[in-house]
C-alpha cells in the first residue's frame, strides 16, 4: 500500500508539471501550423477594470492611444471599482473622445468588468490591467489571429523581469515555463485560457462574469464554450510585476487557486472529452490536476519514510525531498538575500505549493474571494 501511495503521489505531480507539456511537444508534428492572414481593421473596445490605480492609469491610457494598429474604431473604457484615490481624476486628464470613464461604487472586479462591457460598442473586446506596460505593437499582434473565423479569443504573453531580490525570480521563471506550455498547447489547438493582463475576445461570445471566479479564465473560455479556439500570441507582450514577499505570494496563490477551482466548477462542461476532445484533456491536465497535485506531496513524503528500507531508490528519493525542503526553507529565512538564486527559486516553489494546498482546502470549505485589491500583487 505504501508503494502504491508513493508512486501515485509522485507520478501525478510529475505528469501535471512536466509530462503533460512533454506529451504535447511530441504531438506537435501531427498538427498543421496556424494560418497567418492579414487582419482587416476591427472595431475594438478595450476594457480596464481599475481600483486605486492613480499612479498608472494616465500612462496606460496614453499608451493605448499610441498603438501602431489602426482599428476601424477604438473605444477605451476605464471602469473604476470604487477607487478611493485619484484614479478617475487622472483618467480625465487624458482628453480624448475615444475614452469613456465609469466611476462605479465598490462592487468587485467581475461586476466592474461586466459594467464596462455593457457600454462597449466594439466587435472585439480587449481586456488588460491598468499597471502592465504595452509596446506600440502589442494591440496589432494580439488581434492578428482574429482574421481566422475559427479563432474566438487571443492571449498575450506576460513578461516579468527580475527586478527585486526576493521571490520574483520564481515569478519570472514561471512565466517562461508557462510560455513553453502555452506554445505547445497552441500548436496542438488546445490552448486552455488566457491571462487577464492581455486577452481579446469576440464580443458576440462574451458571457457575464460571475462573482468569485478568475475573470481571465472565465472570459477567455467563452471561446471554447462556443467551440472556438483560443490562440496564444507570444509577440503580443506586456511587462508586469513580480512579487518578492513570501506572504504576498502565499496569499495570491490561495486566491488564484480558490478562484480557479470555482471557475472550473462554472465551466465543468468543458471537462467532457466527448464534447470538447483534446481541449478537455488539456484543461484537466493544466488546470485541474496541477491544482490538486500539491496536496499529494505530504503523503509522498510520509510514504517515502515508510519505504526507507525497501530499496536504495526510496532512500535517494527521501534525501532529495528533504534536501529540497531544506533549501526552500533556507531561501525563506534568507531575508538579506545573500544566498544564490536557486534558494529563492526553491522558496518560491514551496510558497506556491503551500498556497495552492491551502487554497484547495479553502475551496472545499466553501470560502470565496469576491473583492480584489491589485496592490496585494505588488
């Protein structure tokens, strides 16, 4: 029994984090490359939900107005979710008829996004955050795949430069890993979802975002619900922020895990391989098994202790696990950041996995996160 527990608890996480993308990599030669066609000018509405973003919003609006891509029409909707700073006033400093500012009461991000979409006029909705940075080419790259009528949504690529001395090194490397996974998902036609930092969706596919879900996952999966593809566009880049502090990383991973599982519950129809084929299998692997895998690490460790005398492999495995946890704890305790980067990366992984495990427990207990505060992620 101990061996069965050990191997199940080992193979499922290995599959979720490594085996799944490797399997898709092996399958890529079986799929045709994506078509590249010229995109005609589109009617575009950009929706930004903001809460206390006074220091970012003016620059963001000017950046959006300065894009190289020339749409048939452009509408920028800044929806302030009960901001208590000068977010609305700073937005009004950018005088342009294409900008519409909504000064809303505090109601949560989902309701704020729904209010922004309600006043939108474009055939294409683009969602982005107030604090990430675009290049002049970002919008044009993002919208290019929509020339294909089978494409319902497009996902940009978030870049997190390592600017701090703490756990942001893990954030940056995780973005590289996610980029690899999304490239192979994209190549095999089963890109599962997009980041809220940058995504586009055909207006006719939009469904109102329920409270307590991860809005980026729910919005982007409006496409596969309608049997349309999500396309990953690595050239459409935005620069975002990493999080150095362990407590912020931990709380963020809790919120993302709870919201992610709630999102999967809302989109459970997509988990049916009989209806959604390879996409459903990718969704199960990428979003479900990966979120469940961290809780298996404790029984993996305990069963490994039980199997110490069975074989030298189990002895090496236990030593490797204990060494990994020791390096992670050392990275957490190194408040002066004097240890090499691998210690901080191990600390990031430990905090992430612990946050995911607690998030799963919170979800099962019925805890939900309805409010949001972008400052918590910085």
